[in-house]
């Protein structure tokens, strides 16, 4: 049984992925936020001394590097992103070389690309705008030169839940669109839209929303695929479908009989008009395609996640 070390395992994707892979692989988790997990290490990835001890003890076969400071809101300094994204990735590479771990799957982002009218391919022009995207792109560059075998997965808009297993988004505060809109709709609260001046059909941002179950399956396929490759390879991971913010709100209004009050707010710095991926490369090479990334499934599973949290008495904090 291969051993996979997952960084950022306490986060939304990390917890879902652990549940998804744990029957087939031995999972070791690292994070600076503690969770209940058998093989878990509480560690700030900037602490090279402690990180080295973990790698030398565990000697993983593969690293799935999810840990990152991942917000578009530019209230944090560039140095925060540089330290938590770039320097952390540099430390991971160093530890992998010490322990002769050759394989890594890196969680990159769609935000590294220059805006484009059509669906984005892996080789399209890169022009990261936000500090988050800039430092993720730096990570890709250093991984490309590392001599390791690398799969860089450019995630588009991961969303929804694995509510039956008690796993879904619960950021503090929650800034992502779908959990925010669903929660506020169910609780009859005002819905805030960031920007209605985008160059799109209804003036709101177009994104590629895909279900976390499809992401977990893509990563599982990646674990198998990485043993047949050498060097640095990139994949766009999303649904390949375009959806505007207003289309999501309209879907919830129609299917859940909710009359939502919309409050318009100016667009956030770093937000582009359109981010939708072409997934042909992933379909062909990984033998993967999204099965759950349609709006009915995405919203339904998020609604059930909200109900699950309410039953548990877990309160959520939402940013406007």
C-alpha cells in the first residue's frame, strides 16, 4: 500500500481527499490546524527542522501538496502569500530530495492565466494578477526546475460537499460564492454580488464550478498516472462549463422557491471576467471526466451540508 503525504489536510479539500483515498492508500497528514486523524502531524510547513523529522520518519511515496494561503481578497501582504505558498513549497521540495521522494501532485490555480474569452488550455498565456496567483505561479516555476516528477493541477472553482461523510466547506470567514449564496438563501438573508460590470452576458463573473467529488477522483487518477511519467506536467481541472453568478442565484430561486434580495458591491481586486477551463487534456491522459459537476448536484449537496451543520449546531461566519 503506497503512502501519500497530504499537506493542508485540515482544510476543505484535504479532509474530503483523505476520506476519498484512505481505503486504497495509507494517508499521512500535515497541517498547522489540528484535526482528529490517525497519522497526523501538527506542523507549520515553514518550520524546516520539524518538517525534516516528519519526512525522515514517514518517507512517503507521493506528496499531494494542498497547503496554501488561498484568498483573492488582497487585505494580506504579498509577503504572507510568498511565505505560505512559495517558501513552503520550496521547503517541501527540499525535504523530498532529502528523503528521495520523487513524486508530487501540486494544487495550483486557474488564477495564473491571462483572461480569455474561450475556455482555457494548459499552454495558454499566464498572467497572474492577485498575490495568491502570483505566488502559485512561482511555485510552478520552482517545481518545474526541481528535477522531481510533478503533476500541477490548476484547480478552477471547487465547491459543494461530501455531506454524508461530514465533509464540506467551512472557512472562517466563508468567502466562496456557492456556500455563501446557499446558506443565505436557506436563512432568508441578503445576497451580496461582487461586481456587475464584468464583460459577460449578464454583467456578473463567469466561473467554472466543479464538485469536490470530481476533484478527489481527478487526484486519485493523478496518483496512478504519476508513476508513468517523468518531469513536470500540467492539467486544468474543472467542469468545462461556464456559469455566471446570477445564473447560480436564479437556479436557487427557481428550484428552492427563494426570493433573494441582491445587494451589489464593487468587484474585488484581482477578479477577472471569465475563468473556464478546457479539460480535454485531463480527459485524454488521466482518463478522467467530471460526473457530479452539474448545478443540480452541486447545489443539492451544498444544501444538505448546510442542514448537516445546522443539526450539529455549528455556526458559520460569512464575509459580505
